[in-house]
């Protein structure tokens, strides 16, 4: 992986995250903004920059190095940076700076009805898959052939391309199947995001009409404030009749 490309990719990710955060802060982020920014990330972060930064490869390289009695500093730094972003803004990177996440967001807009999945199930499935991923990463480098991020590098390998297309197709009936069910970085980001400094929260203007919960594809705007599976799709902000969803810092 070319270091310069990684720098450009990280710079793009930070830029798009600042933009989305600013729109969320102003309360003007909705479906139109979501689609435009997601499409931009697929084009620039995905097809032009080759899907960098790729958290799957970073995690894979780290555990490959550990298995070979090496301490892989570069992938560890990459994981740490993305983890720090999750601590700051929750799943904002996953939402719009990650090209695979952005592609799923676009496909989720194709159909309005999605398969309803209990909130606890994605965590269990993704956790189990992550354990398998780590084990295989330490055993064989061949497993990386299925990495869907390879599509953005325009490699068009049969296994990774097929997997990528399956993820996109599944995104029309299941909201973000890769992010919620399979992504190993998603498992880490979900844990970190439970303590994120900034997130969407209900304000005091909320009258508990629950419209936000009804339209949320992950059932996130709960009264307990847990938004660790919020990808900032903007559906709750569009649905709220009192504009009581706000992107704010956690209370002291």
C-alpha cells in the first residue's frame, strides 16, 4: 500500500467527517445530504483513492504480524487513528468516510422496507465473525482475497468482487449488512462509540413520539442514549417534527 495514498485517503476521510459533522451540528443533514456525500465518497474515497483507508487490511496485517512474531506498527497506528475518530464522533467514519459504508448507504435508499433485525443480534453475529476473521488472519494470508475493499482498487478479483456485489445487493433489504454483521473494525468501533464524545441525542424538546425510532434502520434513538450503531443516515432528523435530534457533545 502506497504511504502517500494512505495520507490522501486519511485526509479525505477527515475532510468528509468534518463536513458531515458541521451539517449535523447545524441540523441541516438529511436524505439529500446523505446521498450526495455518500456518492462523493464512493467516487473519491473509493474509486479514485482505491478504498483507502481500509480498516480490514489494517486489522488483517496487524494480526498477521503478531502471528509471525513481529510488531506491525503501521497497521496498529492506522487502527488507533480510526479508533480515536470513533471515540470522538461515533460511527461517522463508518457512515460516510468509509467507501464501503457509503456504498451500502446508497443502496439502502433503493428500497424503503428492510428486514427487521433485533438490536442484539448484529453484535453477536459480528463478534463471532470477527473472532473467525482474527483466527484466519493469523493462520493464512489467503483469507484477505475475500476483502470487499479490493473492489475499489479496481482489481476485480473473482472472490472479492463477488463478495462486494453480494453486500451491495443485500443492502437493499438489510441495512448495512457488512457494517452491522461482518466488519471486524465495526465490532471495535461499536464498543468505542458507546463512549463517543459527540453523537446524535434527543434534546429537551423531545415529546417521545418515537418517530425517530420508527424510521431508524438500526433502532438507535433510544432514551438511554446508546447510539453506538448510529451511522448518521439522517432519517431521524428528517422525521422529527420538533427538530429535537441534535449532534452534541456528551454531558459533563
